[in-house]
C-alpha cells in the first residue's frame, strides 16, 4: 500500500490518482535534485499567483501563471507526454525549464 506521501499510481506509472482523479505523473527520469528545484519553483509561482490575486494585480498573476506552466512542463506534467519523448528530449525539457525559471526567479 502507498504511503500518504506517495500518491497512488496507475499500473503504467504515467499518472497519479488523487481522490479518484488521474493527473500526469512527474517524469521519473528527472534527477531528484532537479525535480526538487522545479517543485520549489512551482510552489513559489503558485504562491505568487495567490498573492497577485489578493492584490488584484492581473499582470503579476499572468507572469506567475506562466511560471507555474513552465515548471509543470519541465516536470513533464504538461505539454508532450514524457513517455512519448526520447531521453534526450526529456533532458532538454527539464534543463530548459530550470534555466528559464532560475533566470526569472532565482531560488
């Protein structure tokens, strides 16, 4: 049985299941240190979305949502499914994402 920290996965490992709903899983080939960095960027961007909404700052919200999207794509959770890409394409995807996010909002 999966621990609470690890969501249930579909048998093929491509999706996690949360409250009966399937969500695309993070690319398992991403090195853990890189995945952790992308998750930190993702969470910072999500906090920025919330803060910009509280301030009713639509320009800041748009920038923050763009960073959320960049992080999700880099993690393999959006865009071309990671299982349809070569390892080289996948590596380029997460390296480009980290580079873009680091340049925009260094951690």
